[in-house]
């Protein structure tokens, strides 16, 4: 039996189950809570990273040491951009509500 026949109902009168494509409400609520906490933690880590990198730059300048703090700052800011755009990127790729 090929897939086209199965998709139309099995060929012998039986119906192929078509499950609902939505998560159960309790699971959706739990996942939203976890994602909110992870998003908040990512934002807090980004702010802490910028503050720590800025502090290290200021201390190095005062001591007269040259170091590669700009590359660290670039990496921290790149991480901040990634955390900030993760939701919109996933929404754009998967476009919820369309089937």
C-alpha cells in the first residue's frame, strides 16, 4: 500500500488519525515559563558581560596595559544580539499559525 492511499484513509475504509498540532495547555504554559526564564537569564548575562568587559578595559587603561578587550566586547555584544533576536528569528522561520 502506498502513502497516497494511506493519506486518503487507508484504502479499506479505515481513517488515519490526524492528531491536533497544538501542545497541551499545561505543557505550553510550562515551556513558556522556562523560555521566559532562559531569555531573562540570557539578557542578564549579556548586561553583566558588557559591564565586566567595560570594567576590565578601564582597569587595563589605568595600568597602561594593552589587551584585546575590544574582541571580547564584540563577542559579548554578538551574544546579546543573538539572545535578543532568537525569538523573532524562530517566529520568522516557522511562522506559527500557518499550515
